[in-house]
C-alpha cells in the first residue's frame, strides 16, 4: 500500500523505491528484532491476537559475539621492553645514539684512568668505548642510560636506569673499577 502511494505520487526512481521498501520493512520488523514485543513473530505480523503473558514462549536473548582478545596486548599499556639483540653486546640498546657523552652506554664503557685536578681537587674519570674513543666524565654528567654519581681514586659510580619486565624504569648502582694490570703496583 505504501509502495502504491509512492508510485502514484510520482516517485518512480529506482532508489526511492528501494528506500521506501526498506523503510516499510524496517518499521514492521524493528519491534520483533529488538525484542520489544516478546514472542512476536509471524502471528503478530499477521494480526493475530496476543496470548496471555504466561503462555508466551520466552525467546532467548541473542548471543552477542565477543571478540577474541586472548593473546592481544592492551593498547593503553606500555609495550614490553625490546628483547636483547641488535647491538650484539646484550644491553638491549638499538638504534642511533646521541653524539658525545650523552651517547655513552654504561655497559659498554671501560674505565681507563682517574685524574685529580690540583686546583679544585676535582676527580675526572677517563673512560673508553668499544670504538676506542676516550671521554672525560665528571660527577653529575649524564650518559645515555644513567648519571655519574661519584668518582673515587679507584672507581666510578653510575646510577643506571633499566626497564624491568613490566616496562617500569628501575634504577641501580653500577661500579666501574680500575683494573690492576700486570706490573702495576700501588
């Protein structure tokens, strides 16, 4: 009946008929699909009278498909720290490092010597990298993954920042000592 009225009104386009048909079908099917009319089916659409509430068959609620979230990480949590590899030293540092002292990784340093300035009595540590480059470190100098905390006549103390398994930053103290080479005595 709705279709005949639309055709008579001059709406003969293909899309207008499709929209009208979908609206007409949606108006009748919406209460049944949404569960607003319990037990309604072909009988309610045909115009049959409703049975008493006690005799109506309860339609089970449609099961909502749940997405399989097992094995997926939470997008709002930090990802786990990267595995060891990439640099070959086992320290987990990958990618380019900043130039200068800021690019020194504590696990890759070798302590070559310690110098005491006569004027200020300040200690300076001479460290060497795997690339055979020497750097001079003072107390409170920042390196890539930590800070120089203290320099003594025979060792250098670093406060190193490390990621644990949960992705949280932990600090630990690392001590680099001067090694006694054969033939040296103190």
